[in-house]
C-alpha cells in the first residue's frame, strides 16, 4: 500500500457519506420544478471544494444553472489540469421500475444505487476526493482547477458562453473528464472519441380537436399515423438515414483505423443478454462497434399522441409528438443536421397535417489523439490501478461541451472514465460499483504525477 | 301548439334540471376509478323512470356495469317499443382544452355543455321525458321498455349476455335508439347503417430496460421506431389497408346504392373548416361520404413510448404502445379482423423486438332497411318536427350492440338520432343544442303514434 491507497482506506466511509449528500439533491436539469435543487447542488459542491483545500471556490450564475469553479494554484511553472464535471442528472421516470428511491442512495451488492451515482456525481466526486488526497498528503504536482456545470444533460446550453467569458480564469494545459465508461475492470479502456448529437422535437397537428374516429375516420389525415409514416421514412431498409445530405460531411474512417477497432473484444451474445434482446440490427456494412463508434444514428427517444390511458377511446387525435435524436460523428455540424432534418420532415409531411420541428439541443463529435502527454499519463495511471494497459475506444455517447472546450478555450480533453455499461445511467436503477469509485480516486493522483513528469520533460 | 309542444313548454326547465343531475355524475366506463359513479348513474336513472310513470324499474348487476331496465305495459294487443341507451361516457382528457368543467354542465349560447350532453345521456333523456309526456297526457300508444347500459363506450362487453339471459323480459317489436347524429336541423337524416369496429392494443418490447441512446444507438432495434415502421406498413400509398385478407368479406355497395349516396349534400370546404384542416385524404376511388359510410378504415387512437416529459432525455426506450382501431363494414367479422391484424403485425415485426397484440373490443356493422314500419314511423316523426323529409345515412360510427340485438333478440333497431356533428362527442367541449334536445323529445311521441298506426294496420 502506498500513500494513495492508505489515504483512501482511512477515509473511504467519509467519502461515501459526502457523495451521498450530493446524490440526495434531485438536481434534474430537464425539469423546471427542480430549479432550486440546482442551486443547492452547486452550494454543496462549493463547500466540498473548500473542505478539500481549494484556494477559492465560487458559484457563477449563468442564464441557466450555476457553474461552480474552484482552484488551487501551486506554482506558475507547473502544468495546470482543469477538471470538468456536471452536477445535473437525468429525469428518473419510470419510477415504478426502480428498486430503491432514486434520490435516497443506498449501498447494495457492493454498488452505490441512485440517480447520479455514476453520471456524473459519482465520477465527479472521485476528482474532488483525489484533490483532497493530493492536497492533504502534500503530493499535488500540478495546478488544479474545477469547472462543474448543471446543464450537461440538457446540452450544456450556457457553458460555451461561460467559457468565452472566463478564458483567463479557465487557462489550463488539459481538461480532465470522468463522464464515460470503460469496457470492464478486466478490460480497462479510455475514451478517445465521442459522438455529437442533434436532438429534435416534432409536433404534427391534424384536425383542430380530437375527432370521433368513426364519424371522421377515413377522410381525415390522422396525425399519429402521419407521424409514424414520416418517422418510418427516416431510414431505409439498410438502416441508413434518408435525410438528404445527412452523410455529406461524415468523417469516414480509414481501413487501418477500422482494423484497430475490430481488435476490441466484443461478445455479441453477452451484449444481447445484458440488454435482454435476441437480435441486433444497424447500418448495413458496419460492425456493432463501428455502428456506435464511428457511424451516425437516429433514434426516437419518446413518442406520444391521442389517448394513452386505460381502456379504449375512439378518437382520431388532433396532435402527435416525438422526441428524435441523431448521434453524429466528426465533421457533422449539429445545426446543419437539424436544418436538414427539419427541411426533410416538412417535405414529406402529407397534406392535411402541419409539422413543427424544434431543435432542442446539439453538440459536435470529438476525437482525441492517443499519443499526447495527457493520453499517455491517463494510460499509465489506469494501467497501474487496473493491471492492464487500457485500450482506446470511440464511444457512442455525447459530451457536446468537449468540442466546445477545444473551440473556445483551445484546450484538448482527456476522457478517463470509470463507469461501466451495467451502471444503467439515464435508466432506472442507476448504480456505480464501489470498487470503480475507489479505483477512480486512486487513478487520478497517478495521472497528475505522470502528467507533471511528461510536461516537465518536454 | 298541440299537447306535445305544450307539455314540453310547461316542463322544459325541470327537464334540463333533471338532465343536469345525470350529467354531473362522472360515469366514465373506461376508468376503474369511476366504478361507483356507474352505480350512482344507474340509481339516478331508476328514480327517473319511476318518476316518469314506469310500472317498474330495476337495476340488474352484470359482470361489468349495471343495466337499468324499466317498462310500462299498457296492453298485450299493442306493439312494444324497446328504447336502448347508455349512461356511460368517454374520458375527458385533455382537460385543459375544455372551456367549462366536463361534469359541471352549463347552458351557453343555446347549448348544453358537458361530457355526455349528447352522447348519450342527453339523447337518452329525451326518451325518458317523452315517456313521461306520453304517460301523463294519456297518449301512450305502445308498450314501452327501456334498457340502459353502462358499457357502450368500452364495447358493451356484458350486454350481449344480458340480452341472452333476459330474452323474455326484452321481448319487443322494435328497438328505438337515439345515439347518432343527423346532418343538420335543415337537412334532417336517419341513420340507416353503422360501421363495426375492432379495437386493438399493441405493445412492442425491445431491450429489457431503457438504454442510453448514445452508447447503444445504432445496434439496438428501437421499439418506438419499429412500431412506427409497422404502423406505416398497415396502409399503402392509396390508403388501402394492407393486412392480408382484410377486404375479403367487405360488403361492396352496388352502383345504384352509391348513386343514392352521392345525392347526399356534402360541402367539402365547410367540412374541412369545421375540423380545422386544409386537406382531406382517404381510400383511393371513393368519395368522402363513401369513405366513412361504406368503407372500412384504420386509425391510431393513441400512441406512446419512451420519454414524453419536458426537455430532453437521451434514451433508447424499452417499450412502445399504440391503440389502433379499425372501423368495419357489413359482413366483416370483428374477431376475424382482429386475428388477421395480430397475425400480420407478428409477421412484420423486425427481429430484435417482440410484439403483443390485444383485442380490446369489437362489434359488427349494421344495416337497417328503409321501407320497414319503424323506419317509416321515424321518417314521418322527424319530418313533422323538422319540416323536411329526413334522408337515410350510413354513419361511420359504431354501436356494436345493435348487431348483437338482431342476433340475440331477433329485433331490428331504428336509429333516430338528434345529435349534430358539431356536438364534439368524445372530444373536449361536448355539447348538445337545446333546440335539438326539445325537438328530440317532440319527435318521440310522434314516432310512437305512427308506429302504433302502422303496426295496427298490418
């Protein structure tokens, strides 16, 4: 046991208690009713940063939810690591599928259960506690800054502006983020790329009121049927997206890159079993790893219209709605994709209904080089804790703000994530294994140590 | 003013008060929470029948909601009219679109506003008050029986059995029903046919839980997208239903019948304006009147799946649902159509999802001859009150029990309805013009008078 492991061993119960305090705050950014909880979460974090030894910690208001900033500067000659995370979480519906209360965290079977346990309160908290550890043991080797936002799950709408307004404050050599997964503790990985996203909401309106489906059925274009037709027209039989121009800017991976990717282990049977399906399907001509890693996709996130209650109601509904998101790959611009989508829907809408399309949020894809000092530092840190060299993985998820960081601040990010796919983030029964939590805390000081060394050596 | 008009004039305010008492009971048959309201409505009706002069009135329990029976037998030599109606109503959602509270009836602009004002509490009440009128004025010319059920809006699931169990009690020469519309007070009409219905609920299941749409999107068959694809496959580009065998038993109208139908006035512009659409569409090769009158159709009544709340949630949902009803024409059998539908959906479901189809309720179509004594009696009654000979109309709606009456009891029904299309039945702001209500009450004794005459003359 070295000083890192010892510190964790001594303080682990307090670490969990303090994390639970944050998990108990229902900071759901999608819901306006939770507005005050966002402030409560930010204040809780400020207290934590000061407790861990920050020189200063500050809550910045934005036009949305507040941003928490904290820092400790040890020397102008040392490199600076900016840690990014978010304190907002996803909605918790459907509540009846949770085995415990989402905002009353519990430990069961060696895991922390609760909304945000992994994404991203749990993973963010590893950094706060690692900072405390480095600080209290006198081993802080880099300057450290924290920027924690409350709008990641709704598209980080105000963080770009915050970055533009505080460039000086946020100056750093690298941004370190734990908001992703690794393949497994046995096959550790580091995320080397993220997909972008365009998230749309569609409203189809037919008649001005719900009609009797017998009296009017046969003459009136049913907006629910029309929406289904339109959605069905968004992909062809090969699962390629049919929106004209959609693939125009797609970054096509070379043969070599696809070959490296194919070496990543993938167990189709286990994958299907873990999500309870008996077959997979996706874009023709690509493997499962490629379909989520390097190819754009389109999914309905929600659909509703007409009578959805118990029993029967014989109406021809007035309206139908859908939330549809497209995951994007490098070079695709979210706003452009949103515009193409809107244009196409307007074109294919049948006479007799009107269509309103809203662009709810978006973000660009991101690729990280795997030969940079920060990648190497992360690689060594993860290997020393997990006992195996991590492999680089292009993730299917999106952290749109990562592309913004590069554009606005000119800083590259490193995505050293400790979540597992079984953590059920965004789903009922979100969880985070205690072992991943503590190994995450252990990895961070090792990253700092190596990063300081590499930067010093350059 | 004859005795009928005078009696109505003297008692009209009380008639309205008594109807309001019934309208205030939220007897929504689709919702289990309203179970006790069904009993309250039945008891209210029993009181009304006794007050109007019934020899006896009785509430029969069934395996569903109770049936109210009442009668007055004046002579074995007189024909017997069995009046059918229903005291159950449709759900009231979306509540925010109502201009007044659904179960607090009010009079505004010469109309009664509230759920059930027309369908069918208002129209049923006309018969109760007409019975009172005939009784108190000593002009009852036929024996009269009432059978009022509480499950019409959910498919009259237990009334067939009730009829089979009480054949003797229900013996009659004709069944008189006011649960339909006329074209307008200026163009009165009598419904000479009804469509049947098969009402289905579909559940599509993909992964066993909601998944992160980024991590999994591209590999996993999205049940919402799959449902849209399947629904889109239910009709071809000519709006013909593609379920194999669907049209096999359809009663095809002859040229002559279609010619008579084409003489019914239809103002496309006004029709579109009344429902707020700018275009109509339906099965190729048929007119608007034919599309609702003599052709089967398919409509989504409701659809839901995934996240439908405020803002964004990036999930690939576990489930998708739809309520889909098909309106049927003579000779189509609801159970057979339901089976064909289920078979087809199972066939077109993509690998990676499973489909459960439930048959919620159904009923056969009905056609009524227009040269029978009951049709003639209704024709004269309506003409004497509205000043114009009513035209026979094949309605798009369904009253499945009418076909059951013929099968089980061997009695034909006459559909003398006084609703208007603007009454917004099944919709927010259901209403019933006072003038139609009172003209309805006036028409009933005139029907009895002529029916007794025609039956006596045979």
